[in-house]
């Protein structure tokens, strides 16, 4: 198992814990989504989405997952933190790992999730576009973000 600054790769038997963190995080930050839609997304997360990305996570001393991210094709496709663990730098650690180690330079964020948008802007992303609907065609606008390129040249 790969470990780096507290970031590791979750195992298949960690999936129920990933889903628990995902649902707790979504319910804490996506109050604009109805319960039925969150339940549908949870099913898709379990059946498709987790397997479609490179997953990374952070765990606490008891080996419980405190946050995770998923990256595919240079994009952060998901980043969720257990609400009880917010404000401790886990999101920043996972995002930095995704950028530095997995070459992620873009992501989408729900326009109505203002806390997440503020976080990504603070971490060096900028809005480069907008969609009226989410990836499933539902009326939850997405903002398309891209990492602002700095002077530091990435090698690798």
C-alpha cells in the first residue's frame, strides 16, 4: 500500500466507509439536493463511480477514513471530508496530493456548494466555465475549475 504524508490508497473493503464519508459530507454541504437524488447518487457511487477513479484517502489513528478523493484523466472527480473532520487540512492534503502526484489540474464543483467553491479558489483554482446542469442532466449548475499555472515547473 502506498503511503505519503498520511495519504494512502483505500482497499476494496474500505468502500463501505468511503460511501459513509461521501454521504455524510454530501448531506452536510449539498442542502440544495433532495434526499431521493442523494440516494440515487449513493447507488451510482457504490456501483460505478468509485471504480472509475484512482482513489486516495486519509485515515485516523483507528484506521477510519476521514476523507477521500478520486482522480481520473487529470481531473479531481470527487473530494469528500467527514463533516466531523473538516477544518483540519485533510481536503488541502488530498487536493495537493492529487495535483502533485496524480497530475490533477481541473475539477467541477456544484455552484450552490459555496464552501467547496471558496476552498478550491483558495487552493489556486479559477473558474473557466459553467454548465446549467450536473453530469446527470439535473438542474444543479456546475462550475468548471482549472488550476492556475504558477512559475513552478512540474517535473516527472
